C-alpha cells in the first residue's frame, strides 16, 4: 500500500518526483463540462463523481457557468482545447496524431490547486472503454493524483490492454489516504515517506469502504 501510494501520488519527471498538489481549503469543487459528454452515461458519471467526492470528503457539483468552475472538462480537439484554455505545449509533439487526452493544472506557491482542466478527444479515442477510462482517470489527475501504479486492476494503471473503468478497493484506499489530513500540498517524497511511517496503514487497509 505504501509503495502504490507513492506511485499514484507523485508525478515522476526525469527520474525525479515533484511535490504533492491537491485541493485544500475548499469544501466544494465545481466542475464544468464543455462540449457533449461521450463514452459514459450521465447516471454512471454522477455515480463516479459521488464516489470520489465521498472518498475525498468534498462536495463535487456541476456548474453551467465556466467562470466559477474549479475543474474544466473539455470534449473536442486538442488544438482547440489548447487555444481556449491558453495551454502551452512543446511544438515538437504531434498532438493531433496520437493523443486522445491531455490534462493541465495551476496551483499557488503552497502547491494548493487553484484550477485544473482536461481534454478528451473523441476523434482519437479508439474504444468506448478507453473513453470511459480517460474521463475517470483524468478526473483523478484534476484532483492531484498524477502518478501511475503497476496494478492491473487499478484505474491508475496506464498499460493495461483492457482499460480499467472502475475504482478497485485499493484505488479507493489510495484516494482516501491522499486526501487525509496527514498528506499536505507541497510535501516532497521524503516528507511523505516520513508521514507514512507514522500511520497505521494496516488499519487503513482494513477499513471498510
């Protein structure tokens, strides 16, 4: 559990981990959907959002007003998404050729998230299962869980031939731990490891979800 938490909590770049980023000092997160939602029914989407909200102990609600949204979900082409949300990217990446999703985030000097967005590209999505996976996985990124795990049954796994489209119990434990009071925005890997050594992870593992 400790190893999987480190894997899913940290984005690794150039063999280095960056700081924890998460939403803090907010009881409610508002999301806005730009475009027509695809690959998932409204009922399934609402069930997923409520599930995640319960795990992080925050209300997650939809807003029709994009100016008041914390999380922006865009369905459309990447170049249109980049322009609309003024997102920079490396010119050498041929984004239109292969990418079916993208995510972006902003945070303050304490690494507390202030705005996040992600794009789902229906024209590049090869299957309904892949689309379902992207929508759910990108939402987890939008609340700060940026890493990947090796577990084949986890939504944090990126290498499965058959995309996972639901939260396994191990995923729920990791999300709940990430949003516990013990894990703070701005923590580095060493600080998180020190905190994990003080926690009763066995009790957390056995807690009923």
